[in-house]
């Protein structure tokens, strides 16, 4: 009896969640896109903490990590993983720097299409031009207190690795709060941004791999 009641409760919760999510019409999508662009034009930088959870289908336990995220116009991003290990990824223009516990490697993002597309998607979400990427089909949804943008790759090359990217924006600031990246393997990564600060002074040296 308890198991039956538990299952019913789960199904009701799922139905409620589905009912709370509504796909936006074309006119609403155009309106929200314009608002995202307007907010992004006035956002010069973002500094926040983040928590990342990697769900791997062959492992029973999830891999959790956390750190600090930096974004600065126009094309600079720094992911600084601090726990459980130190690892830094920097996107500076088309250059990608990876600092793995003091050892730095560099490559051109244009030489790796997956890196280029994912980095471009993150940048476009920060810059409010998320609908302008021709390599993805874009759908907008309204949830209780946020917007959800779903991006589905159009090319078979991308679909070999990424099947869908979900980006959540809060409906107050229209800034990114959460991302999900779903892989062809069935694995997916969830990233939640916390303690966001906007338009703070972030020196260019932060996007130097030596820092």
C-alpha cells in the first residue's frame, strides 16, 4: 500500500511539473529574445560560484565538483574548479587554455568543433544572442519562476556527442541560473550558478592561464 501511494505521489508531482511548463509562442519567443539581448547589452561581466554534477550511466554515484565562474565581454570565460580537484578551463577569444594542477595546455577552439559549439553556446547565452546559432534548433518554455531554452543540434556531427542543451534563465534578471548538457552516451552534466554578481570589475589577467 505504501509503495502504491508513493508511486501515485511521484506521478502526480511529474504531472504537476509538466503542467507548470508551457512552450512559448513565436511572438513570446521574439519578445523574450529581445529582452535577453537588452539585458546582455548592459552586462559587462558575471562572477559566480557554481556546482557541477556529472551523471554517468555506468556509475551509480554522481561526480560532483564546484568552483568559480567568470565571464567578461566579449569572449572571455574562466571555469575554475576548486573541489574536489583544481582544474581551470579558459576561453579567451578562439583560444582555449587548460590548467591541470599547474600543467597548462593550449589549443584553438576552431580546431575542435565540439569545444567551439559548446563554448559558443555558453557565450551566446551570456550575450543574449542564443537564438542566432544556426547549428541548433531553439525552443522556449516558461516555468513557474524561470525560462527554459532547449537547444537541439541540427548536424549529425554534433549529435554524435551532444543530443540537447538546456539553459535556464531566472525571470527576474534574465540571467543564466542553470545548464544541462545531454550526451549521446546517455550521460549528462548539470551546472548550477550561485551567488551571481554582475558588472563587477574583473581584470583581464583572470583570463591568463598563468593566473
